[in-house]
C-alpha cells in the first residue's frame, strides 16, 4: 500500500511552499487509495508551539486535506535513541566536539584552498581518553553519521536519475550536543518504521536524501520513492522566502481565497498541464501525475488566486453561501434572488456584505458634473418603490423620451447615480433589490 506523509515543524504557520509539499503527498496517497500521515516534527522543544500544531491542522482541514493518522515525533524519542544505539554498534555513529566557531574556521580554510567545505572527520579516531577529556572540558558532543564515501544513486520522480558522491558531503549531524534529535535521524527512523513508500519534498532536500538513503539502508529499511519538486519564486523570479510572511494559508483564507482555487492552482503549478478548476479533491487526485512536474523554479503570483476564486463563486450554489448571506444581513426571503444577481459580480465572499449594503441602504451616488441636470430630472421621474424587473426598462424609456438621451449616455449616469458604480449586474435585476434610493434629487 502507498503511504505518504507531510511532516511540518510547528514553529510557524503553513505557507504556500509547505502546501505544495503537503498537497503532492496527499494526492499520491489518495489516488492510490493509500495512507496519508500528518507527522508533526516537534523534536525542538524551544521552537515548537502547540498553537502552531493546532493551526497546521486547521489549515489542512480548511483545504480538505484530511489525514489518516497523526504522529508526533516528540513522542518517539525512544525510537530515535534505539536507532542511534544501533548505528553506534555498527561503527556508523561518532561523537564530535568542535565548537561552531571551530567548524566555521575549518570551512573557511577549505574554501580558501579551493576545496569543498566538507567535514574532515578529525574526531573520528579519537581515543577514549581523548574523548573523556574533551567531554570534561566542553560537555557532551554532537553525533555524526559516518557516510560510506561512495556514489549514492536513485531515480527521482521529478528530477530523473540522480547521483551524488558521498565524499563531497559532510557526515551529517544527527544529535546535537544538548541531546536534541535532528530532522535527518527522526525522519529516517519514522519513514522506515511507518512504512512510508513515497516522499515528495522540495529540491533543497536533494543532498539530505542522498545521506538518508545510506541511513535507511544501514538501519535495514526500504528506501522510499523520492521526488523533489521545484522551489517557488515570486512572479518576477524573486526569492519567495522574503514574502512568505504574507503567504501563510491563514492569511489567504482571511483574504477570501477559496480552498479549491488554491488547490487547483497548486496541483498544476510547475507542471506541463494547464491550471483547471476542479470541484473537489477527488477530481484533483484523479488527474495528478508527479512525472509531469519540471525542475525549473516555479513562479507563484498570489494575484492568480483571485480570478480562480471568482470563477468558483460564480458556480457556487446558494446552499454553500447561505451562512455568508445571513452574516451579511440578507433576509432569507431575498437570499435566492440576491445571490442570483450578485454571484457573477464578486471576487471573494468578502464582497457579499458590500453588495447587500448597497441594496439595503443605497449607495453614495456618483454623478459627473455634465450629468447633474440630467440625473436630477431623471430622478423626479423615478417612481416610488418597491421596484420590479420592469422598473428599469420603463423608467429609462420614459427618461429617454423626455431628455433625448440614449445608449451609454442614458444608462451609465443613471447606473452610477443609483449604485455608485459604473459596472455590475443587469440593472433590471438590481432594481427589485434596491430598498433605498438615496440619489433622488
């Protein structure tokens, strides 16, 4: 059975970059009838916050990305300790005592000599006495995984055949000096023990994947099928990381973006398939193909979400917006007629309240100087309400006959006077909903 996972760190809110990873893993699981695990990467007790765990779940639920089970890495520390002991017993785990400053100096020296900044394994051959002395002086050291310095090869689901020389990579630190288990070890143990078959993540993890493949094999696990998607950029190709603070999912939700607008865009962005609005996640999963995604950086423009949101709302039935209409104050007896009139003239649900305000209380009229006398005369001819679907046609016909105006010169000034807007729904449909006309006179 296919098993995928999404493993966010609860150190902040999910943004569009995180969503891309979550969605791809979700769709692979759902398309195959497999299992999608939400795995909370909370091994850092200082930075991990329960409020962010709750927020992650809320954001995924808003999008309809329902998980089959939740795992917490903070509850699996004993499993990581056992794996670390196993690696020690195999001679694949060794303690190091360099300070961050010393490691930085080593890297700079290697770079100045034109060499790659790879850890030199200086601590690998320390005697027990030397380790005891350093431990007494500096406290517990950090632990590195000893890589076999050979080529690591795999076929990536997006990037194709990859090969990385392990000799060009530093032995990864898996446990810090303070005992904190780092992502690389926790992820390998979890993927192995949870039977994860497919892992999709950002292309910035390619080197991590190479080292993790060796770790999985050392621990006797089965290597998952890896795929590394491209990283998102801004619309001009700029680094998206500088804007992520405004691209959190909860911010997009607050801005009125519809969940399926976001899903439909992110499920195709960066692939060879065009973006198409889908009604639900089953439709999205059915058409999802990880092999159609490319490796080039993918441009993301938040403004692209609003036309998609508008198109979704244009097709949304009354039953799905009834709560929004009630919150805006639309009476139940007018809800059907109101939604039929405004649905194609809103971009987000947040626009609903403004339309009802216009219908219920009228709008501040917009009257150009050259139209003042014309509008004043026309308003004296507007009958008292209530209005029906014939009111606009009968009124404008009478005004045309009285003033000689026609076409745009007739209709536009009257629309602006009644609604304060130069565009919108057909005025024959607007008139029956107008409760107050403040533009008279």
